C-alpha cells in the first residue's frame, strides 16, 4: 500500500505523515525498506518488510517464560502445588513463611 493510499484510509493523515511514520519505524528496526517506491501519484509503492515476526507468538512466548521463571523462584511450577491447602511453607525468596490458599 502506498503512503498516498494509506493516507486516504487514515483520516487526518497526509501521505507525508505516513511516509514520516514509515521512516521512524525503519529507524527503530521495526521495518526495512526493501524497494523504494516512485515518488509520484499512481507510481509503484515502496516495498517494506516487517522485521519483528509474529507479535502474538512473541507475547505468548514471553508470558510462558515468565510463568516458568516464577515457578523457579517459588520452587514449584505455577499452577501446581505440593502443599496441602491452608498449610504454611517456607518462602525460598525471603525466608518468610507464605500461606498458600488453593481453591
């Protein structure tokens, strides 16, 4: 999609503003300009490549890693418990007892 076409879809943005956004995303390493487009109406659009991969997969992988890290800190995987409900156990982090309440 050309900057001019994007500007028509996004109310209030000019094609120059869309171009500036693309340049900012390129400087941040989010996209890469593969081919520079024609700088005229009805010319070929620039070809851009998204560099960050599937953001949904990335977020899900980060959440899973956070759960594993938290399980390592607590000494047991998150979502499991080896302590009967309501019993105290020692906290491996602070050495203070922690009351585990399980449904």
